[in-house]
């Protein structure tokens, strides 16, 4: 009886933590997204060397979000964070057209890794407030997301500075883990 009650409490109150990695090229806005999730306000950030980790709760669902530095020298270490990851958030600078091919290469390399086989992918098309930013549809096409059939994925337009689009992305994440 105690086991059944414990299981029911876990379903109702969501005591399981779900691991999320937040990746993207340098200057995409990953850390700003993380702290906007946490505090719902813009926070002054500096380039991440290594990682930041925070717990985010959405309707009794707990996410342990790892924000991993995106500089070229740090990308090779991303794989060390993949184990037990349920959701990959890829933050894309929607104004950085020149490096979108590099972002595509990094995304497809990550998704081929065995530790991410069951992970869902959330693409945050950040900096939508900037003139000349690419639309989510353009980013989806450039990243060839339609070719990804082994992972569920979603593209969300957002602005990390204002928080626009981020509540919808948290809702998508929560829906994904509850469905599983």
C-alpha cells in the first residue's frame, strides 16, 4: 500500500527530475534563456566557461537544466553531458545566418550520439526582436529538421531578453515529459 501511495504522490506532485541540456553556439543566448526561465527577467551574463545548472519547475514537473558553454573549444565536451538527457534545447541566434550551417552540423552530430536516442529536441529561434532575424520556418529549413525522424522536435520563436515565447517552450517541455 505504501508503494502505491508513493507512486500516486509522484504522479500528482512530480518528484522526478528531468535532465535538460541547453546548447548552441557562443552568443546564441543560452544563459539568458536559462535565467529568464528561472527569474522571468533579463540578467546580465558573460560567456559561459563550462556550465551553469538550475532547477526549473513547471506545474510540478522538475527540470534540471544544464547550460553548456558554446565556444568552439568547449563544444567537444558537450557529449559528456548527454547521459540521461530527456530534452535537448538548441538555442539559435536568428540573426546569425553565417553560422547556421555550423549549428546544423552540431545538431545532427549530437542527435547521432547513442546517449541522446530518446531525447526530444526544442529549437529556440532566439533574438526574434532583432531586425532581419530568420523566421522559425527558415531556421527549420536550414537545419533540415524535416529529416529528423528519430526524435520529436519543435521550433519556438523567442526573445530571451523579454521572455517572449519562453513560457510556450516550457509548456512544450512539460507536455513531452508527461507524455512519456
